[in-house]
C-alpha cells in the first residue's frame, strides 16, 4: 500500500467508517459484504476506498457467501474483512467455523444491534457476545475486541488484523450500534506510528513444510494459493499435512491445537483498560458503549471520594479471568452493566467463584445505561 | 478449572511419508494426485473417478502450470475431489464452494480456479451462489457432477432427481421434477454451457479444456452413474449398466437450445456443448466501471491540489 | 467387401501399437474398460485382487491395442493406462482385419 492511501490526519467520522479506515491501514485488499443496518456504512466506505488502494469490493448475495468469500480471498493472499450485524452474524457462523478449522486469517466486524431475530435494526444491543464465543459448532479459540469509540474502532480493527495474522483465525470486532454510528474525532497517524503485521508466508522447502503443524503454540506460516505448496485445506478433521483423517486421535490433536493457540496465549492477547483498581472496593466491568457510561460514573464517584474501580474490556475474548479472579479476592462486588440479559456477567460470576458479589445491570437493547443508574447501583455496595 | 487430557502421540511425519511411497507413482496421472490419497472413497461403478481423470487430462492438454491451478469443492461425494488432486485445493462447507472460489479468484486473478462439486451442493444448498456467480461472470470453471441424488448421505432426493424417480427419501417416487441444469446456468448468465455423461470421456476432456481456456463463468455438467444411491432404487443396475443406459439414451446435439436438455426418468436426453459465448468478466467490468473512474477522480483531485 | 490393394499412401501412415498396464491392486472391478475398449482387448480375469475384485486382463488379440487411451480415461480408479510400444507399418493383414471388422464377421464387434 502506498503512503498516500493512508488518510493521515484528524477526521470527524463515525465508528463504521473508522473500522473501514483501520482495515485500509492494515492493508486489507478484499471486502465482501451484504447490506445490514447498522453495519452498512462499513461496506459503503470500503466500496469507495478499496478501488483507490487497488483492492476489490464485492457485494455478495448473502452473509453466508460474504464469509465464504473472505476466507477464499485470504487463501488467495489478500487480507480480507466483512462487516455485519446480528442476523448476518448468525448466517456467517458455519463458515466462521470453517475459518477456525482451516486456520484462515480474516476479520469479521459485528456492529451489534438489538436481537433476537430482526429485533431492533437501528438500535443498540450487546447480546452477540456469547454467540461470538460459541456460535459456530464445535470447539475453537475465540478472539473478540470491543471498541468503545470511533478512534478505538480504527485502532482495534488494526489490532484485529494483526491478531488474525498471528493466530491464523477469524478475529471479531464486536462493536455496537452506538459506537458504530457515533461521530467523533479520529486521528490516523503516519505509517511509521502504526504497527501493521504483514502476512507471514511459508518459506520452508516443500518436503519440510507442514501447513497445519500443531507442535508449537503458534500456527506455522501460511502457504497461500500459487506458492507451489499444493496444500489441501479442508474443514474435515485433518492431520498436519492437511489430509483428512477421520480418527479420534487426529481429532484430539486438531481441536486441541485450534483451542490452545488462543487459550495458552491468552495473557499475550488480553488487553484491558482500568481505572482506580489499586484501592477499589467495588469494580464496574464494562465494554463497548457501556464502558463510556461506566467510566463517567466511576469518575463521578471517585471525585466524591468513593473507592470505585473500572475494568474496561478491550478484548472480550479471551476473557481476562486472572485479573477478575485476583480482584474478586479483595473487592466487595462487581457491577456488570451490559445491553443484554446477562452474558459477560456470567463470565465474571464464574471467575469470581463466589468471593465477590456480582450485580448484572441488564438492558434488553435499544437504550444505554445512564451514569446515575450505575452510580446508584455502586452506592448500594459501598 | 483443572483440565485432564488423554495422552496422544505427536504426528509422525516419517511414518506418514513411508506409507505414501508404497503405491504412489504407478500411474502417469499420479503426478496430479496427492501422494498417498489413492484409493479414493468412491464406490465401484461410480462415475466420479472418470470425471476426475478427464479434468486431469484437460489440465495436461492445456498445459496449465500445476502451481496455478486451484480446485475448490463443497461437501458430498464430489466434494472429496479436492482432497485427491495435488494442487492448491480447498474443501469448503456445504454449498459454499462458489463464494469461497469467488473470493479466491478475485484476490488472486492469476489463478485458474475450478469449482468441482456435485448437483446437490451446487443446486440445492448452493443454488443461490451459482446463479449470482454466473450473473457476475466471475472467472470460475464450474464442473458439476450430476448423479441425480445425495450420494454421500445414502441416496436422498436431490434437486436434479427426475419426477417419479425413487430415492431413500422418495421411496414411492419423486413428486417434484428436477432442474434442467444447462438451461438454468445459461439463463443465469454462464458464457459456456456443456453437458456430457461419463460415457463421453473424450468429449468431457474437450469441453473442460475449452472451459479452462475461457475467461468468465463456465458450466460443464457431467452426468455420472451412482449405482449405490440412484441406480439400485431405480432398477438401473450396476455402474456399468448405467453407463450402457447413458450410451443408448444420450443424443449428441451440439449447439442445441438448453431448454431441450430436460431429463426425464428412463427417457432419451440430449448432451453436447450448448453455448460458447463471450462477455466481459467481473474483474474487467470492475476495472472499467469502478477502478478507472476512481483513479481519474483521484487525478483530478491531485491536480486541483497542485494548482 | 475386400480391398484389392494397399492404399497408395499406406507408407505415410502407421498403426500405433500399445502396451496396456494394469495396476491390479487399485481395480474395483467396475468393468468400464472391458466394456468400452473400442478394440475389445480386455476381459475380466478369474483371479481376485487384494480388494476382492476381478481385475481386467488382456485377451489373446492384445496386439489390437492401438493406444487410444480410452481405458485410462474411463477408468475411475487410476488403475489402467497404455503406453506406445511401436508404430507398425500398415500391411495387407491389417487391411483385412479392418474390413472384417466392418463387415461384422468378427464376433467381438457384432455382439455390441
């Protein structure tokens, strides 16, 4: 990508557009999508930007095709992305599983809206968190990032691309409608300031190269189409050469590898933003648009002298279990505001193991919490 | 949470390689086959191996560099084709071979991308993708092996099963007529449409190599016997008897209107190359209507800045 | 019908003679090659291969193989192929063979 393709400078754009710019900055050259509120603006921006940077934009016939197409493009050698919302995310699930099984790097942006089914197309929701983790059948390791502002949409899309290249799997950007449609200042820094991971391609001689080597903690470099490695890529359980083998033993190796590469590297992947944890007695755990409200509430309370902390999840998956576990031994309670009827709250409750109380502040979707609601809830525990 | 796992052995590369050496390289076509993958899983009398051989012959005849060949397949008996070819091959999810291949072909236009899949995969679960790829004229070579049923799962009714034909889910006869595949592909916008049976291997080679030379969406239907799933319930006999049936009942009509290509149970049907035409493919249209316009706009902008 | 002489350009042409290779262990006994060999060079053998099928074998007039390659093309198992042994000159004997064939005196051809 040439330097002029990067729109260096300050912009006043919404989160969807920032996601698209993050993708362009990462060197994404292929986007396949299908219009869906509130993620359409990502596709619109990509349709305009990709031809400028020498990439291809295609609007597919549905989300199933979009997901399959970005996997194909990734094996064709292009960094690829799609963007969707709840119903489309559901349709993508089978091929997300294919991406996990075949260790295909790509990025899926999900601008969450209220569900289930058609739900609230134009209003906010955060109820796809567990779907991202467990949506496709079978076991796999999941990496999902939750931006809370347009600037983070830009930064985390780049991070998502980097993670997808490192761990060779689809990575989710789980934004929500509020963040996607929020317009704010976004700073796109110069190329030197960005950390972009180029795809690592196979270089070993053909006879030594194992395309699905599972001996290390990280997957091997990728052999894309046309490199001459003649790799067979299959969604069937496969051995290290990529040959389908339908036995329990190979299944053990295969599935352990795709789970362990995330599970065992979790501490490297996890990123959280914290406020006042050193003396906190009550901790608010929040992500996405909710974390902005939570931050306001925590700051208000701290100004009044209350010992309140905030854990803002930047990576929802893998979940920062160790941090929450440590905190649970010394705090009274966790307050978990989220726009669903309990998803991350379960995760917090599980890791707290009964050592601290957990309060779920649930909203079914369509509106966000107010700082005063959170302040009030925290107050009950102080 | 503590986790206890069963002890397993690591992948033994040397043992795997020695196992391969035993039977590989005896046949000249083994050069195109992944070492250690033959014998394939298909039943005796199945026509899939014939279509695979004709594809290899077409690749050889066109002298396409093997590193530039990509085969994408879906799920089912035909879906297994990808696993046998020694090329870059992709065995995707059920019905999604075409969108996967679309992504690959657009991301790397240098590759010659063939979609090798069955009638159930391409026309039942993947029907929508096929018509849209044909409409867009993505540079894909589709080879559809039609055996009139879902073979892998044990011979269920497919969208190509003729009216009245028996399958394991239509035990008293199919209540729906089947698709006329060449007519459908033609209507959706394919630039090359042909149909042969496995009794016509030479014609199949010819059609597949013609298709490989075209730029755009081509469709070759290869009717293949399925003695296990389709032949037995319909009293067509063994694979060989089904081949004889295709010999006696097929009529070569090159250039015929694909509308006439309907297949009815135990009746004569036509085969041949029905359509061979030209029109700009997706990337050509994309370059002309999108990229070049964006580039000229950019130039105007840059000039404006300079001024 | 009988040709009264060799064609005048007989020297410019030759009849390829093929050698048939059968990889018996791969055969699944579908019988395609036996049935569709245009010169009827193959028949089913009495013995079993490792899979328990009867692989094809060459019959007496095996020199009839003209290396057309149909058996290798129609074999679903990659179990049979032909190789060019030599290009034979056309003799009166060959002409006779062809004429017999088309006059359907040869039982092997009339049965189909």
